């Protein structure tokens, strides 16, 4: 079992996590509401807790207060599991609540 499957199984066992299957993409997407710590790997001075909204084998979508750009490299740490990964921001959108929605591709665990 790979790191994603391990993380998903642990999320599923945690009572504070909402999991809903959603098949709108080619790959399997899992909707979750889970906090993750993000920090910059490319010299960006930020370190904050963001909210993961959904997750696939290749990436995830999260919301953050930081203003990030496409191409930003991030380090994500899942506090409940201790899992961490390196990601690349591939989509950025401003949300009505003042936060940003960030689509990231997982580069490695």
C-alpha cells in the first residue's frame, strides 16, 4: 500500500474527517475536510495550516490564506498521520471568502 492509500485509510478512520466519493474526474477523487500544514520550498516565507478539500492519486485541492502563484513549490505535512509530500501549485483561484483555492500536483512523498 502506498503513502496515499495509507493516508486515505487513516483519514477514513478519523471521526473528524468527512469523506465523500466523487467521480467527476477521470481519476478517483476523494472529498475530505482535513487540515494540513503547508510551507514554502522556494524561499517563500510562509508556514500555515490550510484545509484540504479533495484528494486524488496525483494531487489535491486546498484552501489557504496565503497568496500563492502557479509554480510555487510547497511542503505539506498531514499532522494526524505524519505523512508529508512535496507539491507544485498548478492552479490558483481567488475565492469569495478572501482565501485562495490551490490545486497542487504531488511531486513526491
